[in-house]
């Protein structure tokens, strides 16, 4: 019939591209809202993340009107209890050394350790491993400070040293035995007076082979006859290659250095 109108072709296709466009804009909007939401840092959630990765993190107030936590360096761990206790031990030992005969006790501190050097006369008589009464008194005086720091001590190491008796090397057995016995005696006395796990207490004898002065003079020999204690509060392996390098670094911090006598 001529009166019938011809249908338009396309089936409403003109509206389909608008639907697609609207969906795309909506998705983009959601995407940017998501980016914005994750870029806004929640202080409490951030602290939870920091604490989960750093067991040494200490929360501290930043000011009288602030409730935020501070780690002393924009998220870095604050001074740990371990470091505080090691520092207190060092201060005590330093004060104690100052109260003793000059040069008889030397104390130094490095990254996570305290190094104490005692002249041989403090603990022992000539060619003897019997602890003198004065030596016992010295160990009994420092024991309370070591006891207080015991929970954060990783290792307490006692090193015994001798001097060269004559122009040639000492007998190997006598030299090693005497230095080892002296270290063991000091270590055992401390073991009986502090609660530190004995598995964390080590004694070692080096004989004459870690001299810090020449054995050609009596003064030099007196310096070489010594007992040292290293109190470690954390692992040093991350910074130093091996135990001997650790020892040399600690010794240098006291102003002494090894002397080679071959």
C-alpha cells in the first residue's frame, strides 16, 4: 500500500556507540578513583606494615600535640632496647676502667659490641692460670652490668694471650695451654656469676700469636700478656668478612694494632 511508510534501516544503531562510549568513560572514572584511593596513605595502616617488616621498630611520640609514631628517621627503626642496653654496659665499663689503675683496663665500643682488654697483672701472676683475689674482685664488679645486659647479649667471648718468653717462640703446648687456661678461668668465673646462657660464652687461647707490642722489652711483654672480653649484641658478619678481621677492627678501636714477629 502506498500509504505505508518505509521503515528506516539501522535498527537504532545510532544509540549503540553512545552506550559503548558511556561504559568506557565509567570504567576510566572507576580506574582513576582506584588510583586515588591507593595513593592516600592511612597512617595507622602504614605503621602496621612497617612493624610487620621491622621487629625493632619502636613507636615514639613526635611532640606534645601529635599522636603519630616516630622512628627517628622517617620510618627507620628507632634506637632499639638492645642498643640501649649495650650502650649502658659500655658506659658502666668505661667508668669502671677509669676508676682502676691507669692502663690496666681498656674499653672500646663498636657497632653492636663492647671490647674490654685487661692487662695480665689484673687477673694472674707470672706463668700462672690461678685467678688472683684482685682479679676476682674486678670480675665481681662488672658481673652486675653483664647480668643486666644478658638478655641482649648474643655472645660473650674471652680471649687469652701470652708474651714471648725468650728470643724464640714459646713451646707450642705451654704457650697455647696457658693462654687457653686463663681465658677459661675468667669465662668460668663469669659463668658462675651471671645468668647468660653458657652456650653463648666462649673462651679461646691465642698464645703469643696476637701480639700488640714488641716482645723485645719488658714493657712490650706486659702489654702482650692480657685477657680480653668481647660482648656482642648483634651479628657483625654483615659488615666484616671473618672473625679475625672482626678482632683486628675491635683492637684498632682501642688504639692498638697487631705486630708481626716471625
